[in-house]
C-alpha cells in the first residue's frame, strides 16, 4: 500500500509543479504576451501531456489517479475500497500542497515574482476569472468538465477495456477540458490541484477554493453513475463442471469353485482280449 500512496503523492506533486508552473508562467509572469489563447493552449497542453506520461509511469503502481475526483469515481464503481480511497485522498492533497510549496520556492528566487500579484495558477471566479464568471456559473462549469473527464477515465480503464492507449485518451481528455475551462475558472477538475496553490497564495483564491473542491466531487459522482448505466460490468459466466457419477465395477464371484477337470486314467478297455 505504501508504494501506491507514494506514487499518488509524487504524481500529484509533479502535476502541480509542471502544469501549474506553466499556468503561472503564462498568466502570472505574462510569458504568453498579450495573447490569452497562447496561454490557454500552452497550459492545457502542459496538463494533458504530463498526465499522459504519468499514466504510463505510475499507472502500473497505483492506477495514477492523482486526483481526488478520479478516486471518488473509482470508489463508486467498486474498483477500490473505502480504506484505499481515504489513503489516496490524503496522499493526493499532501502531494499537491508539497508541490505548490516547492513551485513557490522555485519562483520566489525571481525579482519579478510577487505571491500576491503573480499568484500560483490558482483557480477562481468573479474577478479571478478571465471572463468574470460568477460562482453559480463556475460551479456548473466544474461539475460538467469534471464529469466529462472522469467518465473518460472510467471508460478507458474499465475491466476488459483495451488499456494500451488509455494514457493517450486520458491525457487528451484533460487537455480538452482545460481548453474550455481555463478562460472560465482556470479549470480545476481536481480538488487537490486547487487546494495546494490556494493555500500558498491565500486571500481571495483561498476563500473561493471550496467551490473547486466540492464541484469536481459532484461531477465525479455524476460520471460514476452515468458510467454504471452505460457501461455496466458484465457478469463473467463461469462454466461449472458436470458432477462425476461413480462408476460401478462388477467383480466376478470368486467363491464359486471351478469345475473339476475330467481325468482319464490308463486302463484296459472292455473290448480288449486278455492273452493267456
């Protein structure tokens, strides 16, 4: 179990360091220039590509959830136990917080970085949204996008599915929902990814983080329900061998004595004439 939890913590930390790092560079430092589209595409690709790689590296160890919403979907579809899910959630949040602190330490060395101004790729609504989306709209966006993403994950990793290219599909799904969601909320679809940067930045981002914890979990629950309706696990027919009937063997009765053999003794026939 410790290998699975370590993989989940490490994977979530790497997701934050690389993908949230690109988001901070694009929108915090202004590396994308005046083009919002360039920043959206760069950030979406960063999230999708890092997850694609991590699926193949960490998937054989823990399943590479690195997202509490995905873990909830797996729990509701009976792929992991409640005890495992609890351990995964602790590892994921710990990894995201550790990754956020490490990313902050990396950027703090730049004279252009200001935690309050540059931020750390935190999610948000109202004035923290590029399009100034309100709380209700942000909640709906996160529910829908998370439901889409988690459904893809569950469908591509269901029992009996061909999983050789699952990492590609999962990575592209995360890229796609980020292309839609970044201008709206910054795209969470991952409560751990949202909590880590919010704790570091504080302020408005921290006061709004509840939405980015609750909404993705609601979306994951919806995805699990739809998955169970559309792609139920088919029962496996097990052939039961026919009962073996005992074979009756008839043994000859050895108590019957064999018929006496006829013995002919040498003698004189009645027709013979004696010489005298």
